[in-house]
């Protein structure tokens, strides 16, 4: 039933990331290419008649008042005037500060599932607009398609030509602050704008990578090691690095040799979000509550 779960909050990869400028408000102009993975956090939801939003399982190191899941639920409730509440639990698998979009994906899953559960009736574009108030990466998870992104990451164009290959993703055990990296004076802020054809031909990079590798030697070691198996790259502002493999066997072989101090997982790329694939198979019961 839609009332329970688990509901996936999939990871994303930035297949490249160029910083093409800086706006007057301090935000950076970007070009990037998002693709989802069939791996991520898992969330559970239960509608409550008392109007309270509560976390029944989750990351105890983050207070409920700072939890992006709770903030997202309260924002949806406030915007729609819904008088229902929810109990929410999460099995957190994605590392904080890993560049996999874990928090943004958790927020998007919360908005999409509670919109169904509460019958608040917001459209995908309306939810995407709401999601941008939470974070620049949240709209891509709301829309649920692999996407070419520009602006601060919110100008999205669906992409269907990407191979759904296998990836080995490594977390080298450090958390990277995006704000720290984007404020670094050595960051390239006039990167070349490219097209999808440029990307396909290999003319792209992650322009945050040199700054992160200088500041975080653990990330540098991980990407150097992974390059021994397949061309490796950092996702987002780090700390996770990834490499593509034509099949799972090759990724498995590399994972078996990964140094013990790191964490890693294998996942297949998805051009359609696993969350949206699951939502497509479910409909709200006729007796589901209306706000």
C-alpha cells in the first residue's frame, strides 16, 4: 500500500560538472548531467490524523528540526493547507556529503509520496517549484528523468540517450562541504559551456574535482585507485567517486579488490528514477484521506 513503503530515494551521479559563471546573488551557474542509480535510501510513511509530522526512525545525529525530510513534509503541509500529519522512517544508506544527492532525494521522495498519500493533488511542475525552495538538486528527483541541467541546476532537459551501464561507486570516508568547495578561490568559475555531443565525445570534466582532491587526499587516493580499473570521476562536490563498467562482473571484480578502509557499492544507471517507476505501479486507494 502507498501508506507504508519502503519508497526509494535513489542516488544520482553528476556525469560531468562545469562551473560556467557566478551570479550577483553568489550562486554559481552550472552545466551538469544527472543520471539515477538503482541504489539509495528507503523511506516509510504513515498518514496521521493528528496533524503532526514526526520521525520514527532515522539519522539520530540530525535533529528533527534540521532534518530535510521533516522540513519537506512541513512545507508541503503548509503550502496545501493539509490537516493530516505523517510518521516517517528512513533506512539511510547514502553518505552525507558524498555528492550522491541523498538529502535532496529524501526530500523529493517525501514530497512525491505525501502528495499522493494526503491527496493534496499538486502536479509535478508544482512540486518541482516547491522543491527548489528546499535545494537546487531536489527538482531533478521530483521530475524523475535523467537530465541535462543548467542555471543553478534547476533548468532541466530530459535526456534519453545515456547508457544504463553499471557503476562502482566508492565513498572514501570523508564528508565534503559543497559551500566550502564553491567558495574556494582556486575554483574555476569560467568553465567552457558544452553540448550533449561534446559530452558523448569525451569533452567534459568535473571542475570541482581539482579543488576537492587538493583539500581531501582521501578522495585523491580513491580516484587514483579506481582509475586502475576504469576511467574514474568524482560526482557533485564529492566525496564519492565512480567508474562505469560494461557489465556487473567487471564492477564486482573491482569491488572485491577495494581497500578495506573505504565503502563501496555497485549499481545500475537508470534514466527513469526508481521512485517514479514504483509510483507508476501504485495508485492511492479510494478511501485515502483528502486534505
